[in-house]
């Protein structure tokens, strides 16, 4: 059996909008037929995915009647049952309909804000009915071009009011659902509010029910902002706030490219998988591994499944390499923690006048310490060799 073929136990998921992407871009028409959701679920199951995520309108068209909605949901549930697929995450489309041209929760028009809440509550009901345990909020068009149109502090306050309200709704319904907030610096707006995961992490700490709200960082979005995705994810994990993750590939300084996972920045992707899998130590990430990306516009349908299988296969190849890397004795020696019998107890002591005095008095020969080479050239070369398969496996 191919050890790198995806299994349900790997917990890989795709959005209906990802493998369903028909290849439309701002300059061109769709190049592929729009596929029906039940068909996409069956194909994803064949590829080895365990889950499928959706926006309300990926499944139920905007404005569908209650009867129509119920029929669509009934059929979709049957497909999930037949294929053993789950819906780990759901979200709301708050960006396609023209009513959202100035955002949703932060919009100046109260009718827009009220409509956004109505739509989100209905979409939460749908997600929960399909079994979702995570509900993602991506800002979509929450942002500006003419920045004087509203005080950005008011945009933050309106978003907080919406989150507090929706957390209240989930609790009142008795739903077992957590929220995951997804940051993006720009696109489609010129400036988006809450541009990075770091902004989101602070914002969450100001929410009424902060314990049920975490983050959904996306590779492309942090890279667009020029940030290290590994450090972003590490901070979210350290805060116990990594509730979900959007994996893809991205070149720095471009529009959101949604490339196949691992197709760009192979070293960053390796270090990310190593962190998520916990081969470097610490808690691993056990949630769904969601690929928020799509096939190149050059592809026909078979290219779409090459894309989907490629995302999962690359993740598994990197996980195997991360495991070999962290089992390599030379790597272990290079990254072993530096011990100092005299200083370690002083550094570990909590503050007191006595511990401050002791630390002030500790003799440290700065020149001698500075002379020591750290071996990071060797470490990084070995990292490259593991990634390239010249070492390890
Ligand atoms: C984007 C975003 C979206 C969201 C999705 C789920 O840049 O378009 O990444 O794909 O992740 O809408 O909320
Ligand atoms: Mn994106
Ligand atoms: Mn995303």
C-alpha cells in the first residue's frame, strides 16, 4: 500500500468552493463546469479526504425556499452517510451578494449589519445540522478603500458586538460549536480590518465568550503580509487558540494565489508540518487539516483531483520527513538545549529582591559567550538534506 496515500484518519478536508472552483478570475470566465456538491463529496471521499467544508450558499443557493433548502440538505446528508464523509467546519458567505459591497458586520448601514446577522444565524443552524463543530468567520469585505468612511475603531466595536451576539446565539441554542476567526490583510478590499492572526488573537481576548473563539490562520494570508506562517501558527498553538487551519501555497507580495499546499516555500511547509505534527515536541494539532486552495486555471477536471491529491500527499511526505528529521541523532545534538548549572536556577526563579540580587551578581563573560559558534549553518543544511531526501528516510 502507498504510505503517502490519504486516509480518513489523516483528517484532511476541502471546502466545496476549493475543488468546486471553476477557474474564474478577475480577467477571465470560468474554464471548468461547476460541479454539483454531492458529486464533489463522492470524489473527495475517493481521494481519501475525511471532510468537506462549506459556505451556506455553496450548498443552498441564495434565496432558496425552505422546501428547496430542506430537500438539498436531505440529499447532502445522505451523500455524507453513503461516503462516510463529515462536515467538520461551516461558514457564511458574507461577500458575494451586492448587499455586502461595504462589508457585513462592520458596514455603516444597519440594514446590512442586521442582514449579516440573520444570514449567519441561519447558516450556523445549517452547519450544526450537518454536524459542524467549528464555525469560521473570514472577514470577506470587512474593510475599506475610502478609509474616512468610518472610524476603524467603530468597525472593531461593531465586529465585537456581532461576535458577542453570535456566541450568545450558539450558547442559547445549546450548540456544540466553536468559532475560528480568519485574518487576511487585503483582497478583495484595499485594506481589511484585522489583517493578521496576531490582530485576531488580541481581539479574541476582548470578547465576552473568548473561550469559545479561536483562530483559523491561512498560509497565503500571512505570507501576503510578509509574515512567517510557522511563527503565526506557533503563537496560536501556544495560546490554545488554533481551532482550525487553512493550508495552501503562496508567493510573497502577490494577490491571494491559493496554490496547492507545499508548492511554494518547501522549507516553510516542512517546518509547519513538523510543528502541527508535534515531531519537534510539544502538543500537536489534532483538528482538521483543511486545504483552502484550488487547481490552476489551466486544468480540466482531472487536474482538479491531481491538485487535491497533491495537497494531501505533500503533507504526508513532509510529515514523514519531519519525523525522520526529529529522530536524527545529529539534529537532536544540534538543537539540544544549552544547560548551565549555575544560571538555570537563577533564570527559573520567579522575581524576588533576593533572586534579582543573585542574577545581578552572576558573573558572565560576554566576550567568551559571544565567541561560540552555534552550528546553525550545519543545522540548516541538514534540514535541506532531509527535505530533499538526501538524508533520513
Ligand atoms: C479567501 C479566504 C476564503 C475563506 C472562506 C472560509 O481568501 O477567499 O481564504 O477562502 O477561507 O471563505 O471562510
Ligand atoms: Mn484565502
Ligand atoms: Mn481561507
